[in-house]
C-alpha cells in the first residue's frame, strides 16, 4: 500500500496562484488518496478556492504569509527579500520534515537558489541539476540538466548520469536504467573533451547502477534510445525547448492541413477520436514538472503558465519521488560512485587509450 | 533571366552514390534549366545512370576517378589519402573556376576539412561554419552553426550572425534579415559569457546589414522568430537533430492515432489530401543541404541517406547561392563588420554597462 505523504505547495507560485495550485492538488489527491497537503500563501485567497474542494480541504493545512517571490526577481534578490515568502516556507517544510516534497510554479532561478540554501546539496554535489521528463515513442525518459547549470565537467556529467539513473529507478521502477550521453554524433565531430572524458569514465567503471549506452544524438531522445539522457544545461535547455517548439509547429501544420478543404474537415471530424489520442500524447501538461536533483530534499518546479491538469502532474511527480525513497538511494549511489570514479579517474593510461580509440 | 551556372557534383558521395546523385541533378535541372553539371567519380557507374537521363546528359560532363572518400574516414585520413578523390576533385572544380558551387553527400568531416584546404577561408575567418535551413510556421530560417565547430567566442558568434544574414539575403531575398542569438531564456539563467558578449556587441554596432532581434529560445526557432538563428555548433547540432527527432516522433503518434479504430481509419482516408499537405510540410528532404559558410567558394553538404528528391534540394540550394553572388557580398560584409566590431570591442565601458543591465 502507498504510505501517507505530505506535499508542501507554494500556493502563490505561477501565473495563476491558488486558482491553479489548489484544483491541481485536488486532481492529484483523487489519484493518490494517501496524500495530504500544506499550502503556503495568502490565507484568504487560498481558503476562497479551498472551500470549493471539500475532500482536499479535509487533507490540507494552510500557513499564511503575505510575502511572495515575484517572477521578475533575480535569484539574489529572492534570497535577500524572500525569507518567509510562500516559496521559502514551502521548501522549509521539507527541510523540517513536515513535508516529504515541495512543489512550486514560481520563478525558476529563485526556486533553485532557495532550494540550494534551504535543502542543501548532497555530499559531493556543488549545484543541483534540473531534470525533465521527456515523452518518447516508447514511454518517457529523463533528460538532465535542462538549464540549472551552464557547462559541465566530465565529473559533473558522470554525476548527472548517476542522479538521472536514481530518478529513473524511482519513478519508472526500472532496476537498471539505460543511460546515454548526448553528443553531436560520431562521424564528423566527436564532441567536447568533457563529454568524451565522461564517456571513457562511464565505460570504465564496473558495476554501475545503470546500463551505460554511450553517445546518443538529438534525434534519438524522442526515439527512446535511453531511459536517461545526460547533457550540460545550455544544450539541454535548448534541446528541450526546441522539442516543445517543434511539437507546437507541427500542431499548427496539422490544423492547417485538416482545415484545407471541406473533405479534410469532414474526414478530420470522423477521425476526431484519433486526434484526441494524438492530442493527449502531445499534451505538454502530462509531463509538467522539472525536478531539482542533488539536494537533501525533493523540490519540483511546475511550469509557471500551466493549468490545474498540468500542476497535478507536477504534484504526482513529487509524490512518486517521495514515495520511492529517492533521496536515500541517491545518497548511497553518490557515495559509491565518487569512490569508483576516483579509481578510474586516477588511471590516466585508461583514458589515453580511450582517446586514441 | 537566370544566368548559366555549373555545379560540380561528387557522384560517389552518400549511401547510394550515382543512383541518387544523378536523378537528383536531373530533377534540379528541370527546375533550373540554366544549370550544367560536372560529375566526379567512377565513369562507368556514372554513365550507366546518366544514359537514362538524356536532358541531363546533354548538360553534363563526367570526370573519372576511382578514389573515393569512405564514410568512415576521419578528416585527417581523408586529407592524407583523399587527393584526387571524387570529393576532392569536386571542390577543386570550384577553386579553379570550372564550377560555381560544389555538392557532396559524402563524409561531413572529410568534406569540411577538404573544403577548408581547397577553397580556403575568407579573410578573418578561421574555420567555416555549417548552416542549415530550418522550416518555420512562416517559411524557413537559417540556423548556424549546426556542428562544424564546437564552442564559439563572442567574435565568432558575431561572425556567424553576419554570415547567416548574408546567406539569408542571398536565398530569401530579404535585404535586411532579422537575426537572433539562441540562448536559454532571460528569467533564470542568462546564458554563457560569450553569448552575452556577442549580444552586447550586436546591439552596439550601428548600421549592421541585418536587424538584430536579441535572444531567441529553442521553442522560437520553428515559430519563425528570426530569419537567422545563431548558436555555437554543439548546441546547434543537438537542436537540429532534436527537432528532426521530434518531427519523426509525432509522425509515429499520428500514424498510431489514425489507425486506432475503423472510424479514424475511414476519417483519415477522407482527409488524405490534408495528410499529404502535412507530409509535404514536414518532409525533411525539402530542406536537405547544409552549407559551409566562410569559404572562398560554395560547398553544400547533402544528407548521406537522402534520395533523389532530397539531393535535388541540395543542388537547388547550391544554385541559389551561386546565382546570388553570395561570396562577394559575404567578403564585403565581413570586411566592414570586422572594422565595426573592432570599434565596439575596444570600448570596454560599453560592455560593462551592458553586463550590469
């Protein structure tokens, strides 16, 4: 049976605040009755919406604060002025043990900075990574980093592999997930030195808690080539947004094509069940929620502009990660991994042989 | 009237050699009767196919060589062993003035290395860039670099902007194209130092031959946010391949959705005209052809696995670039640009102010 879990929610985050956060929580509660919630934010605005959701209200507690982090605050401003804000208190509830995970649709940079200060990085992790769920023709994969950090050393890329694998075990329930390193292909340019170095290390370490598949190219992500795709944050963010943009672009083409004549309109009407299937598949709200990995607590970032359906996906993700004991597993994996990497990284001849190959 | 132009073709390049190159040239000749061709490669294999295309044969010359660059050769191997190969001779025909542009579907790294050695970079350009055409909801845009160079300084990014703009003027016939710098957004992380520096410079230079639009995010490329999108080659290659992969992925979803019931199958049958429109829009062969920019001659790289229709797109592109006087314009623009950039780059106070903003 699922164990009871409490999720802390920043009720003021995102474009719509309580109007989306509360109905989103209600949707997630229907799917996960073991959940309970703490909402942080403007008490009167929260209660006004919560009163319309009796089942949710019975499982919820509200903590008032009038301090809210703006979408325009820089991370440094948010840290200076944001103490006691709804975002801050949401994260502190995880730190204090009152909640098992935090979800906010607020300012990404502020959330990242606060999460790092409040939840603290795991031993050996300098900065947390942002991981995204990415739909594939098979099911879903995890891509990280999608923008928390620009650039990554070979060691950081190796850590991303390990953290992504721990997340895959937690939410996909695969004991030994496959992991690929995103690169620009093998034929002409073999990528940056850091990527090749991480490749050599990951191939060289025995008994990793994942199945390292080698390099993966951009077109292989959606094909489902690996459960986890590792990339530094600049290229990772661009890849994620490019995929989102391409999906929208094809949606525009499809709409144009299906309304190009009376006959196509009639055919599309008959086939509307199929278009519903397609729309559900392509719905970005299904995989809403970026996760900060590498912290001593679970913090999920929802898209700021999403609706209740999308916010519920972010809450589901937070629940699944809390329920799977991700943090404990991640801590243990990182301890072992750092040890193993030290061994491989201290053998320069293995690396040189790799480079020549 | 279109002026006569000769295109040199590496008949042995790509997965299918003359079987695709020659029918591709024939298709392009139908669209551009002012074209003539020189085919380089195995004479007997070329003539066997050319004999089936009388109109093309009348406008073609065949130069025999038995030396072929393999898809698996590293650039350094290709340079050592590839003298006199079909790829080499194709590029030399441009250098000698016999041809106005070269097209090859062969090994990208080898083509890049040979093009640099034979055609030589323009003054001030260290390494050429690879530019791709990218379909948008409006029409098309140019994205560069898509993999010729990993990483780019602010100066290199500024050059890419100028080269992309010159190409846009040549093939889109827009006098002052819009240019954007690909970045990871403004909200949380403002990107790498080189990108911000290039941004400051491009904003600071008066009378550029393009309209600088500032930062563009990955999802804005296909939206048509700019005629030219500038990015260093690692992220650019990943973006391009991710978009291709996403388009294929949605094709798989669409097929699955339209065959999910008898009714959707029947509806899709009635709407097949619309699906044909969609397929044409999404056809990657329409925009097949990466161009090396920054050389003293025109060299176009076709996808190795394309068919005659796709190869013809690459030949069309080579023709349009040759016909537009791209190289002369690019040379002049680069001369002026380097001068202007020197002026802006030598004002450190302008840059610091920018950084603080």
